[in-house]
C-alpha cells in the first residue's frame, strides 16, 4: 500500500471509488502520447487516444479468448497516473494506478476490478505509426545491401538490393508497425523471390532487425532508419 495526496492509499482502492481530486484534473500534458501498448498478465491491449483528449479506446486480446473493449480515462499528476476503465464489454470495470518510467516512455502499476485485478505495464507511443517509418531504411541481409525509399507519407517503400557481382534486385515493400513489432511484405520482386520480414524496432526508432523467409531461402536482416 502506498500513500500519495493525489490518490490516497492507491493500490488498494476499490474499483468503485474515484479520488475526489482526480476528476477535476482535466489538463492533460502531451505525455499521454498517441497509443499505449499494455500487458496485463496473458492479456495484451492497445489503448488508442481520442484526438488530444485524455480518453482512450482500449482493446484487449488473448489467444483463445474473445476480445474485450472498454473506454479509458487517464489522469496524471507528476509521475503518478490514474486510469478509469469503464463500459467494458465483459462487464469488468477497473481502476488502474501506477507511475511513469524515466522519460515518460513507459508506465506500470496495479489495477483492481469488480472481478479480480493484478499488475500492468505499458509502452507509450508518442507518434502515429506512420510517422515512425522515416524516409529511408538502409538494410543489410547477409551480403546484400538494401535501400528502401518511402513513397510520400504512405507505408509503401520502393526497395533495391545490391551485391558485388550480382544483378540488383528490386521489389515493393509494405511496412506495418504494431507497437515495436515490425512486419514487412516484399512483393513484385524482380527476381521472383517474394519474402515476409518480421522483427522489432528499437526504443528510439532508429534501427530495426529480425528474420525473414522467402519463396526461396531466408535469414536475418537489420536496418538503420533515416527520418
């Protein structure tokens, strides 16, 4: 149990109770970001912000379970965070309490619901996914070096790979981000060898790496992202 003047005894607060002071704390800083990627035990959630408000739409998923949706209202004071989860599709409304990590890129704490509770953690994304794609990816696959150039503000890239003594290869890439997870579809390859890439983006968004599989072969890849 912890005491803070904003929350009182947070961590033990019944889900029905809302601290009197928290309701008036409507001025929310930009630290709320655009999206929170949340883990609660085996459940993984994505909380997406409504415009510049402190209201988020949440969706929780777990293999073999029906997805859950709810509306979240997030309040902060200093490093502390208080979250109301209401209109839950499973009828299980909750209160979350916790603190932001260094730099405000993460948050974690405890939650209590009308049924159960536990611990939670989140990675806070401050930019929409497409803003994180950058303008060019300089990529390496074994002896092949690729340059992936973005088409405008889309998630489509024109790619060209070179290796000394080999004919250059071109293809069209579709890059999708979910949190820090990267998925890339390589299609229309000039050598007829289409591929799927999977990997992770670094916390600062400057690099990415992972594995890929193709119609013929596969391996590991890494890239530096230019913004």
